């Protein structure tokens, strides 16, 4: 810590390499097929999230606080996968493992910002479901458009500020041990551990980010579903309980898809092979972006009805145009 404080007060030259090397997988034959698979996942993700955003934008009935969060989730999924996958394919599929110092920090910033926002969107949707089931009579008073926009804006400010601080602390480090990053992208944890000066501030911030971006959101989501379960246990009939719980299935699916791989990796960190850790984290970063729109289209009645209505309107407009041309 002393070296960090002295660096703030004195004109100290930091050792900054011209480039880093993203190592990725080690010793796996035909690994390029995995990257082709990720390319397919990315294409589906772009199409799916674009459709979800378009449906919410076009259907005025979906402009509710809940679907503000869903729209933001689709936007974050689209931008997050776009920030990660094309660069990942360029590095590994087209064999360009070298990335400049500034590009690496930029890559890190966008990847971590969008990954953090994925979690915070799940928190916003969890709160929406909690109020909808626990206090349905006051739902429209407590969960307003203004509240949801303010909540999501505050999450954006927190995520951007925290990641900017992380990037700023990395610029105070000297990288003289190695330039090889044992990950699939510019991983913050891998990078600060390569420094040859004191990286305590970066280490402390990393633990802070893990707590506030993984464990606290997960604890809030689990606690909210404990409260939801308690509220549903007081509902008179099983049919009403199932109907109310069905509104949570899409969100629960997203939570499971996102958090289960992370929990496995963090709890088994020392036992997991580096290649398995990279596969786990890469799928956690990319796969939810593909599955989120699919789950919301298949499990959410409002979006399914809206898609059918928009397709019906489009089909009817085409038929009218054909009739006019024939006449």
C-alpha cells in the first residue's frame, strides 16, 4: 500500500508493456470448433435480443416498469456479447493473441461493465416480482416508471464507476513479471497478479466487486424468493399459487443460468483445471445472452401475445398490399 500512496504523490514511472498476450486454452486439440460454437451463440443472441427490444418498443402495452428492466437486460446482453465475442473470435479463431495495453484496459472495462449490469438487471426484476406478489394492491404505486428508471440508472452509475476505478488502479501497476494473461479476455484478477509492485488496492477492490456484483445480489434474490414463497404459502388454492409462481419462472431460469456456473467455479476454484475454468466463465459470460430472450419469449405470456399480434398485423398489412396491387 505504501508504494501505491507514494506513487500518487511522486512522479514515478510505471512499467507498462506494449502489449499483453491472451493465452486462452492450453493443450486442447480442435479447440477452434468451440469458438465456432460461440460464434453461433453470438448470432442467436444478437437476433434474439434485437427481437425482444423491438417487440417492447413497438407494443405500447409492454411499456411497463417490468419491461423497462427486461428491455435493459436485452440491451446489456446485446452490448455485452458484442463487446466480448467478436474480439474473442479475433484473438483465438484468427490467431491474434497480442492486444495492446490500452486496448486491453478498454476491453476489460466494457466486459466487466456489461457483466455487472446483467446481475443488477436480475436484481431489478427480482424486486419487481417481490412487490408484485407480496403487495399486489400497491404494486403500481411502489414500482413506477420513474422508480424503475432511477433504479437502473443508479446501477449503471455504480457499475461504470466501480469498473473505472478498477481500470484506474491497474494503470498504477508495473507489469514486469509477465505479459501472458491466462484467460480468454483481459481478466482483472489475472492482470493485477502479474504486477511486480504492490497490488493491494486492486486486490481489495476485486474482493469488493465480487461481494457487490455476485454475493450481495444473489443473497437479495434468494431472500426475495423466500419472501415470495412465504407469501404464496398463504394463498388459498394451489391453482392460484401456481398461477402466481408461473410469473416468476422466467426470472428464476435466468438466475439459475447465470449464477450456477459462477458458484461452481468459486466454490471449486482450486480443484478446477484452468481450461475448465475458462470454459465455465466464457459460457457464463456469453450463454445467458442467448438464452435470456428465448426464455422470455417462451415463458412470458405478454411477450408471446405481443409477438403473435405484431406478426398478425404484419401479415394482414402484406395481404392488403397484395390486394391493392391485384386491383
